[in-house]
C-alpha cells in the first residue's frame, strides 16, 4: 500500500486521460502534480522511444540503477521490458549483481557508467573510455537514462509504490 493515496484527477483532465490509457501506479501517484506527470512522460518517452542507444544497453543501465536503489517496482517492469528487447538472462543477472563476467565491453562500460553516476559522477577515465566507444548523443542519452531512472526509483521508494496486479506496458510513442 502506498504511503499516501493515489491521485484521483478530475475527469476530462490530461492526467485523467493519461490514467485511462495507462493506469501505471507510478502515473497514479504522479497525477498529484499534473505538470510533473506530463514532464515525466515527455522525458520517459524520449528515453524509451526516441533514443539511438542500443535498447539492451539502455535497459541494462536502467536495471542496474533500479537494483542499486532497491526499487522493486522499477526492476519488475524493466526486467520485462529488457526481455522484450532481447536481453539474455545473463544480462539481467549482471544488472542485478553488477558482475561483469561474460559481459561485452559495451555492457561493462554501461555498468561502469551507471554505477559511477549512482555514486555521484563519472570519472575522467570512464568518460574517456565511453567517448571512444559511444557517440556524444549516446553518452548524453546514457547519462539522462541513469539520472532519470535514479529519480524514478527514488520517487517510487519514497511513496512505497507497489507493482500493479497485472502487467501493464507503458506506451512508447515513436
């Protein structure tokens, strides 16, 4: 049970329309701040549907951040999304544990970046390795992804938001 009740937006509002389309519990809580909900959706859609970063690497970063922060809601949803984009069980396990054994160089680099962002910032050495491998856009997307999902995980944990009873896929707009 969440620590405060979910919002009940007025019928006909954008928040109510959002919840009618996608009744995710995170959206139900964010609906207390309709403008925040809209901003959340815009940035979330940019990360999930409009990025050039390999979706497996994106999900690896999201999951590592979620596991580091103990955000069960986030990891439950994104393990499913990870499987949908083709992540292997070994990649999912690496996201949980941080173990790099058997991971590709790009996966190791993604885990390094996620963990360093979680700890407060990326080192010069890690950024240099990343800049040699990823485009500037991919680097920005990876940093935004880690930062955004750190915020999401902390938000979920703050209000003790539980996973929905039935799986719900967030809408991805291209």
